[in-house]
C-alpha cells in the first residue's frame, strides 16, 4: 500500500500536504528531523497501532474471529485475503 502523493509538491521538506502552507510543512519537517531516529520509529509504530485499532473497531461484531481477521486484512491492506495453502 503506497500513498499516491505528488512527490515534488514541497520537495524542500519531504512532505506533500495540499491543505497546509509550505512554511508550516517546513516547520513540521524541521521538528520531525529534530527527533532521534528511534523517536521517529516509535512514532511510526504508534501510528500503525492506532490505525490497526481503528480498523479493528469498525469491523462487524457478528463475525467470528477468523471472519474478523479476514475482513481486517481486506480493509487494512485494500486487497482480497489470500487463499490459505
């Protein structure tokens, strides 16, 4: 799953947010780069865990565990669940 952003929109900051002014994007980029690599990594893990929980919480409650996991995979990864071998 890859984001479809315009990579050169704010090339000087590495961000491509269309509704944010370039100077704000630059400020956010500077603040992010001021963090250690470990802090940025932990932030990414936290965001991933939050996204997973948000998807899990929206799945139909009537499904059994296997059905919820299949539905989770399809919603989170945007592709059909691969057949078990």
